[in-house]
């Protein structure tokens, strides 16, 4: 059985050129600079994004791919694959999941073998779900077993992020005016968590070092109740800062595999270039 894996450009894909070889198909999100529209990951990189933010004083927005875009892709894949898994950024962050689901519904008679899954997360943790599903497929798991296992994996995900720019978070509508004002005046940096796909304020700190320290402690606390083999450090353009943090974490947790992964342009629009976060899942084996 051939399975196609469809996702959106909030997922971390290191090399887009090899996606099709791995049966992965990425639908780009849209980034709007005033009247100009760019395709995320195709027309605009995170570096390009922040250069344009400096140069062009226009409103920047993001938007989901259209239902038609998904419908066209599903129809194309339906002729070559036995099943399509379409896994996307949390539905609480974007309408992308809604577009994917509606397209699948429209094709229920002609391309019935489409499974849409709300990842309830973003960036590299979303990519990990696809890799996990592909591993299960190689081991001979059925479509239903893959779906159920991915949904169980989603429930064990923890993700914490320290926002790099309150101003961008405010402009994007993710923070109200009073919170933005108080945070700016008091130099507060919120640490956000993703709870069932929704952003929640976990803590408020006054410095980057304090934020990194607190998120490191959250990892330590999680290790008391979970088996964690891999930890992802998520970052904006502050790649060096992410690597420094990984080196510090390795001292305390030498048995864990750490990796640094960029958040991508769409997430950076909302969170800022200096955003940094940490994420893991529970690797307990089922009995």
C-alpha cells in the first residue's frame, strides 16, 4: 500500500527537493505584505521575512491555503496512492486544517481514502508525527493503527516557547492591548505552552536567561514522569543561542538526543525573530 503524507509549510522540512521521493507533499501557507502575497518556503524565507519587516512598514498577515489548493492536490495524489494522511498545524492557530478537511469531504465519493489529523502543534513536532507515521507504515501497521497511534502520540506532546517579540504577537492578534502594554513596560517575556492545541501562558519572566532556566526545569520535571529520548529546540533566527542552550542541556541530560530546528517564516511573523522553545513527547512503550 502506498501512502502519501500531506502537510503545510509550518512543518519543518529540511530539504523540500526530496519531499516527493519520501511521499511527502507540502502545501505552502500565505504571507501578505500589504497587497503583496508570498508563498511560505517558496517565495519567502525567515531571513527574507525580517529583512522585509525592517524595510517595508506595512501590515503583515498570514493566511491558510485554500480549499481548492487541497482539493487539487488530493485529486492528483488519489491517482497514484492508496491512502492520504493529511496532518496539519493546530486548528487553533490556523484554518489550514479546516481547508484540508473540507477538501477531503468534497472528494469523499471520488477520493475516499483521505485521513485528516489535527496535530495540535507546529513546526518540527508536526514533522515528527509524519516521520512516526511513516515508521509505523514500514512496520506493517494498518491505516487505522497508524491513525490511532499518531493521535495517541499527539496527547503526550509538551511544547513551551518564550516569545521573542510581544509587539508582533500583539499585532497578529494573539495578545490583547493591555497585556502587550504591561509586558512592554515591565520587560516581561511570556513563556507559552500548547495545551490541547491552544496557546496558554505558562509563566512570565523578566529575562531570556531566566526563561531558558525555567524551561530547562520543565524538562527536568517531565523526566520524573515520562520517558524522554529526544528533545527539540525550536528557534527563530537565533540559531546560535539555540545551540548554546543545547550544549548546556547536554551537561545535565547526556542521554537525551537534542536537535535545533527553525520555526519558519509563518510562525516568526507572529512570534518574532528571537523566539525560542523546547518540546518533547513521552516514549513509554505500550504494554
